[in-house]
């Protein structure tokens, strides 16, 4: 883990951990590192989600970009994957998105994409960190005509919508869909894409006010969506997170369909259409045991990586796979996109529903979700990686692994973006899993706080 960068950019509480000074320096150093090879005035695309601190951090970030002499292209409120796509489409040298994804409103983040629309390598992130933290290189300070400028391009969303529509070969006429926009970055693009493809929509949580992003809505709080699908007798529901790089679904009975199930549904359809490269899906260690059982039954291969879509993407690029993702709904369709894209995932899922004529509950039934309990232990950020150095924690984990050997599994991992250690246990009896996970999380908190 980097000194500033976590698994998904630089994150923190806006105006304290993620200060305007840091945003300014990230703008400067990021523009410098990402445009070093360019023999022209560098162009950096900047987008953001709907949170209240977005404008403040955007102003600081753009000031940093311009002070280096680069041109900032601002595209306003737009999904994270749209920044990745548009960076490449507009031939920008880099893209930056200001968002803390699914996290509460007080957090924000700054994430970079290179000119090809991919998240940065560890090596590039380390170069940016070294400039900011160690003054490793002296940055130029242009004056006069060489100072950077700003181009506002608020029609960029239309280019992104057209791209998403081109990723499927069916329309959605006859499908009634409830869409939860999480009061976030998808509030315009999400409904527009589905509507233009012919779906009948009921849209909820699409009135962002700067403070209600992810609040009791979106892919982290599905209760309202489940209820709305049943009440409106809809065919299914779709939930995005704050920056729309994730998508989860709800079947016609109001039952949640998670990322593993969505990958199962789309992967099997891709296999049937001879589009799934090497009959392989890339998933993380957090994927449900039921996912692996489904794969075995259907002659699919699953490659596993560490948690984090960047590791999924690395594996996909390394071995030329074209479908991968996480249980959280962060799914990468590499034939179309360089990063997880919630709206793209939604249109891919809806196209399978439309093509097969099956209900979502029937499609999701290819995979049995085994009970999986996740409990978060709240610990300081600087201690979350040292849990295995503590003898009491180590012993408790070993005992737990022994208890579930052969009948489930235990996975402990620090969060890449929050001050948490996550305790995940999978098995047969949910009540037992919950008790054991809570017990271990309590020990971790006691020892590390």
C-alpha cells in the first residue's frame, strides 16, 4: 500500500485528511508525471461525483494542473468509468475523478487514469507520492502564456451514453425496471441510457443535494429498491453506487442479485455466444463459494486475485481474459471498458434478461449463494495492516480456521480505503458465522485500538 494511494486512489475525510493543499499538489504532480512523455501542452480530463466537497477539491486540483502549465478539461458530474472512457476518446494525457465511490459523504477521493483509460500502476503512483512527500523532483512553474487553462465540456455525458448504447445488440422494450441512482454520479446517465434503449423506468434516489450521496440508498443500502421492485411489479431493479462503477440487481421478488451472480449470468451467456475468452472469469478471494461450485458445474474456470478491481484487471490483461469482477458489483467487461462500469453492467445484465426471456430470479438460480458474514473491526488506519503481528489475534484466527476447515472458510483483510479490518466467514449456519465473526472483530478492535 502506498503512502498516499490506497487500492483505489487517494481517499480520506474531505478538508482534513484530503485537504485542498493535497488536492492542489496531486493536480501538479499528477499532471507532471502523467504527461512527461507528451511533447505538447498536456490535457487532463477532470470529473466528479455529487458530494458537497467535490467543487472545493476540483478547484484545488485544477489550480494544481494549470499551475504546471497543463490544460484541464472539466466534464462536471459524471460516473468514474465515463472519465476512463472519455480520457481515451478525447486523446487526453490523463483523467482524474474526484469521488469516494460508495463511502459516506464526508469522505472524498482523487483517482487517476492514464491516457489509455487504465488506473495507474504502483510505480506511477509512487512517483507522484515521491514528488509530493519527498520533493523528489522540482516541478516547472510556467508564467505568462504558458500557464494552463480550463476547457468546460459539459456535453461529454452524451458521448458516454452513446458508447454504452453501442455495447448491446438488443433493445429493452417491454422491461419494467426500477433504478436506484444513489443520489450520485449516475443520476443523469443511468436512467438516460436505459430509457433510450426502450426500458420502462421507475427512478429513485436521483435528486442529489451534495449531502445525500449513498445515504440509505444505492448498492450499499438496497432495502428501498427491493421494496420498490415488488410494489411496482417491476421485472427487476438496478442499484448503482455513488460513482457508478458498481451495479447490483434485485429480481422480480425483491431478492438481491450480487456481483457473483451477475458474473455467473453474463459469463454463461458469453460462453454460449462464444464470447468468453478461455471460458474464464476472474474473481477475488471474497467471491462466494457458491460461485466456484457454479463454475465447476458449467465447465467455467475461475482465476482468483486479491481484493480490489485493480488486481482483477491486472490478471485479465496479463492472461487476455475479458470478464472479471467482485461480489460488490464492480464488474469489468474488458471488450468494452478499461474499468468497472455499473451502467455497462446493467445494460449487459438486461440484455441477457431480454435475449433469454427468463425472469431474473431464474437466471440468478444458476448459483446458490452460501451464507457469508462480514463484520468490520474499526481500527486506526496506521494499525490496520499489523493485525497478524499480534499474538492474541493470530491465535484467534488460527482457531477459527481450524473450526471451519472443510466446511467453509475464514478471510481477514484490511480495507484499502477505510480504517477497518474486515472479518469474513463463510459456511452453512449463518447464526454461528455471525457470532464467530463478531467475536473475532471484537478481539481485533480490543488489541489494535
